[in-house]
C-alpha cells in the first residue's frame, strides 16, 4: 500500500520511492500544484491510482544511460491504468554527506545501482567503495540517520535538502545527457485526436513460435513508414515457446498509415492489444 501522507486524492500524484527521489522531482516539475505521494514500490503507485488515493502516477521507464527500468514493461499491461502523457527529466547526481563531512575522508558511497553506475568515473577517481541501496533518496535518508561522516550518498539536491545533508560535489554523473523518461498514468485514457499533433501509441502483442514470425509481424510498420521507438520482449507464465512484446510507435491509430500497419500486425500475431494513445513530448523532437 502507498505510504500515508496528508493530501487530497484528486490533487495527488503517486511515485515510487522516498521524498527527494528523481520521480518526486519529475512530479513537481510536471505538476507543480499537485501533492507528490511516495509509495514503496511500483505496484503500490499503480494501486494508489486504482484505489483512488491519487489521481495520477509518475512512473520511470527508460534512462538514457542505464536503459530500461526493470519490470516496468512487464507491469504496464496489467496495471489497469492508461498512459496519458510522458515527461523527460534531466538527472543531476550530487554527492551528499552529513554536515562536517569532507570528501577526502569519505570511504563509502551508497545509492541505487543505476546511480552508482552513472557515476563510475567519480567513484573510481576518489577510491570510494560503492554500496548498492534500494533507492537514491532512501540512501540519502539512511546516511542522514546514521550520521557517519565517512559515508556519502549519491542522490538529488532535493534529497539533500529534505534530509539535512550537504553537497560535497555537484553534477557528478558521467554523461551530460543523463535523462530519465517517465510515463504519466491515469485511471482514464487521454482524449486524443490524430489531428491534434504528434502522438505515441503503445501496445502489446504475441507472435507464434515459428521462423520469421516477428519479422513478418513488424513488416507492416516498415512498409507504411511507421517509426517504432520501443520493442521489449518477455516470457509469460513461465513458458519459453513464445514471448509477449511491448511496443511503442510514433503516430495515432486513426492515421491511415498506422491503421494499415496494425492490420498487418494482427494478421501475423495471436493477440494485439492497444494500451494507450497519448501526446508525444516535445523532447522527442530535439
């Protein structure tokens, strides 16, 4: 269940993690007037929306350095929610420590495994032992509670402010393009029209376990000029003979080119289910 926080459900947006997490920052950046509701896990964030504790959920799906967020594409088709938008958030990692700590005296640094991986150069340069934590903001909270000046945390500036830590080094990530893409989830689908601008359509499908099945299923997207921006596969129910695929394409199903591509996809697959149609974020055009 979502952790309790004083907020009106109609004005709340759920996220996974502790206060100060990058998902929290994304919530505030996109919906500054909504109250961010921290949840223990992704399933809890979905449940908060399903059960009316929050109106929306902000869910990370991809990072430009670390790749996809584990389990999300497996959970999305069964969440009972709809994607109504997307948000791109630049990730700036800070090295945080308790007041009085000094960088030269640090021995260990704690954070989420992806954050540690995104700061390898800095960690190696300062000969710090990397300790994997469940969450960036959670690691900051733990460092603050222990009060050990030899241990730091890699997290956001906001996490440092919330948990009373100071920044020993700012923007320590290896890649300047370090950006996370989030999906905005709701109980009701977005009202979209093909003429309103660029859209993204997400769907799942299953192919038969025969040679060239996937090649044939996707051929219609190429011949109809449809750009497929994501294709993820995973097994269902412990079986290995066939996979389910999660895909995202540019376009709206009401556009003839995408309608034709989806028609051809259905001809070569066992199941096709459109999950969501939502506006494409301007970040995609950069």
